[in-house]
């Protein structure tokens, strides 16, 4: 073992590999540590000579389930062991570790090589993806949105085709993300195509691919999006914009699971789940003859309809809070921390023709304009008729419970509507029952004035 480690060429190769390498003897003392391992563990050259490995790695497994000890006891190499290492300055590294035993000419174990790679960044990316595409990433406590969540959970577990409908900006792509990343296909490709962004010739080639010489400029074979999504999911956004000729080919993929590249007569089998979305009324498109009836029935296996924001106004405070936090992270210099209750009330009263996307843009615009980290009504780019006069309203930290802000908003709206429950509920975009429930939950006492 010593002769191997002393060889300068061996040491040079080991120092250049991207994994950490630690070689120990039977007493678990380090006889060699490569440059990568030193860098990951924050040690300088020569600092770990003759040290016991557990003093350097301070692994989560050192005391109870050391893979090197287990390998030596069982006489077998080990691989893919998840472990936590602690650096010299106390930072934790999430690693995958493998152990290879070293033997002499007689086959006796004389030491071992521990190889580990830092997967902390990969783990963070996976956690970020899971958080981004989890149901919690779709903001909404509204009853209709809760029904949408239930539908997503039901269909995500299947391979059924899904049609998502709703106005522009209601979050159709986020629903498609949630369906794929909560399905059995989550580890496979998720390919997105905006059908409205491509003209007919380009769209057909993008979806189904082409062969060399199929048309001018086709200098090589090209794989289409359906082939790229094999085993996974394809999201066809703005499905109503697909031209009739391409609709025929899409129908064949849905019916038979096969396609032909442009310019080719050879069929290719594909296993792809289709999730489609549109902001148009497909029934009207059927009547107009711009969309095939047979394709419609193939797509409309399981429909999820997203409500416009004006029909779920009770979600506006949640969405505003979410966007302020998101925008604050993008603009740390602005330090946007507070919003005026009156500004939130104006947003609650707005109809949002652009839905959630418009709301996010409004909040970002206001965040750029606001002073001292406070979003006020004057910062919102709403129509002038919707802008109220300045009034001294309480300010709230964005990290304060949203319930506090919602309670004050309910009180303010009740006062503005003379405590008439029906009118107040209509103004807030919620039912009478929901308003009564929230008043009881927040301890809001009904006055003796008229309540109808």
C-alpha cells in the first residue's frame, strides 16, 4: 500500500480526480488524502498527516456505522453510502461514499480507500424542484382552488391525458408542472411546447422531428419534442392554436402512440403522457370548424378548469404576500417589507383581466416605485379612477401573520358597507357563509346595524 501511495504518478492522478479520496491503514490513520478531499473538508496540505480519519471527516457514521469498518469486517467493498461530513470550519457536506479495500499479495486486508463526492448542491436543487412543483407552490385557499388541488392529486397518479382550461394568466403551466412532478413519470423528461409561438411548418417539425432533406435547411435528422419526451410528459400549451394538418398527426400520436418524422415514412413508437392547455373555448372552436372533434375528445379525458382571479378574490392577500417575498429576494437593495392595508383593499377591488400574472406584475411595479420598503396605493399602476386619496392606514410586516391583515381588511370593508353582510361579502368576492365564518374566527363582533 505504501509503495502505491508513494508513486508520484499515482498521487498526481488522485489529486486531479473530482472526488475526495482518503486512504487509511488498519488503524484508520490517514496515509493519503487527495487535493479534492482537502478542499472539500477545508484542510491545508500536510495538516492531516497521521491523523485518525474520524478526526478529519467527523462523519455522521463514524461512531456507529462507519462504512470502512463495516467493509473490513465483512471483507467486501461498499458503494453509494449516504453520509454527512463536517468540515474543519463546521460546515456540513451531504456526500455519497464508496469504500474499496486494499489487500497484500496474500489477500490480507491492509487498508482501504474511501471515495466521496459532495452532493449537497444536487440535494438542494432536488429540494428546490420539489418545493417549486409541489402543490404548495400553487397559492390558494379558495374553495374552488381546493377542488383543483384535489383533481391534480387524483389525475397525477395516472397516465391519463389532461386538458387544462382557463383564462390567460391563471396558472395553467404551474398545474401542468404539479401533475408531472407528482406522477410516476417525475424522474423522466418534462417537455414544454408553446403551440402559439410557432408557425405551422416549424411546429410540425418541432413536435414530430424531421429527416435530412425533408425541406430546405434540413441538413440533418432531428428528433421532435414527442421523442424527447419518451417515457415522460409533454405539455402542449395553447393547444387550440395547432393548425388542422398538424392536428391530424397529433391525433395519431394520441390514438396509436406512434409518429412519423417530417419527410419520413417510418413510424416511431413513443410512450408519452400528454397534458394540454388552452385559454380558448374549444367548444366554440369545434363549432367554427377550427378544431377537430375527434382530437377534442382525445384531449378532453380529464379536464381541470382554473378560475379567474376575480372569482377567488379571497386569495389575493395570500398571493400578494407570496409575490412580495419573491420580489424582495430579487431586489434585496429595495428591502420591500411592508404593504398598506388600503393598497391591498384596492387590489382586492380590481378585476384583474390578466389574472395572477397581472397581479405579480403590479406588485413588482409597486415594489420598484415604493419608498422606504412600504408599498402604498400610489405605487400601484391601477387606473386613476381606482386610486383613492391618501389615508393613514396601518402598516404590516410581510412576515406578520396574514390573518392580521385579513382581519383588518374585513373590518375596513364592513365599515365601508355599513356592516351589511351581503354587500360586504360581494365586495370581498366571498360568500356570506365564508364571511360569517371568518368574522367568528377573527373575533369580529357584528354591530347592531342592519345585516342584510
